[in-house]
C-alpha cells in the first residue's frame, strides 16, 4: 500500500517533502509487515487503525521528520518517545514518537507498534 495511496491520502501528502513522504512510506510499510492496518485521514492528520480502533496518528509532517502519537492505557517510559502524557480525564497516555530516519523504526519501536496494533 505504501507506494500507492487512496486519493484522500495522496491529497494529504501533496506538497510534503520527498524525504518526509519517504519516512511515511517506510512507517506504513513496516506497520503492514506486522498486520493489517487502515489509513484514515482527518482534516489535520492521518490515523492508522487496526479495523476496530485507531492505534496511531501521524500528526505532523516536517521537512525532515514525521511525528506519530501512539495511545496506550498505561505510561511507558522509554527513550524512543519524545514525550508521554496522560489525556486529562481519561486512562489514555499519548506517546509521542518523532521519526527522523528510517532506522528510527528499530526493534524497540516495532515492539510498541505491535502493542498498539493488538489494541493494548
């Protein structure tokens, strides 16, 4: 799927840097290796779903990075996350991951991607 996206995703990616689109393609490809995902664009971000619920959001496309948020039911202190914060009034902890290089999707990050895919 990473090479060809539905029109609503292609429109969202229009004007983004080639480098950033490459990071996004790699992120999606690595997720697809773990299981079936659906891309669900909104006005401001692209959600990734396991078919039951959204498991991650790509919230920002910089010139040389993508910013991804993983929602979990507990806090995971980890060096791969730039920030972890509880959503006020809920049991959801948003884990912020900034991908600067394809190599940033390492064993540790893949573990959290799997955890999110299972619907932790």
